């Protein structure tokens, strides 16, 4: 997918809403055993990349170092029509000292305000180092089920319309 097309999808208002929402992303990657994995993660969108933070010993770190291809979905389930943002890209992995501000902000989106101060204090006391996973989007699709739908459904609609 052309970089400008990716930027166009990610710049749409619904995409921006999903990227800033408190909805955890689901990160998909190939594990070291070759099987697929999907894990929910807090994330931070910096306007160009998705940032995910984790402990250095996490299985996803080693897997993404071996095979950096990753996919992300951020989707609603409690509204109609559903909204789905799909992103694919290359992940890079790097160590960071302490607890990065982006991790705190990503976690603030998914952590209830009343427990956040205790959560943050606990995290800052626990982590001496973290790993930053940076995903550079090279493909994106927004499904809002009003202006965009899955390609297979679109093809089926066209086929049914052609039969009439």
C-alpha cells in the first residue's frame, strides 16, 4: 500500500478517534514456534507510529526481533455500526531506561482514574527498563460499515447486484 494511502486512512476522523480511544489494541505477531499470537495491549499513537511497551523478557519481544511483521486492530463492540481500524507494519524493538512517558499515557487511557495513581507508582517502582515496540504502519484499512466494508462483503454485494 502506498504511504500516502496509509496516511489518508489513518487521518480519517474515525481512525483518529480509535487511535486516541481507551480501547486496547490487539497486537498480532508470529511466535517463535511459528504459531500466530494475538495479545491485547495499551498503545500510544504519536501521529506516525504505534508505540507499545512491555517487559524485556516478554515473548513478543523475541518473536518480533525474529520476525518484525505485526498487525493491529482497534475496534468497537459496544456501538452500531462497529468501527474497526486495521493496521499492518514492521515492528522495531528497543530497550529504554525506566518507564517512558508514552507508556504512562497509553496506560492512562485504559486504567480507571481512581486507581491510576497507585497503578503508576507501582509501575514506576517495578520497571528499571522496558522495551519499546514501534510499529511503522505500511498498510491500513478503516471499516466503519457506513462508507467502508470488508472487501469480501463488497464483492458479494456487487455480485448480487449484477445478478439482478
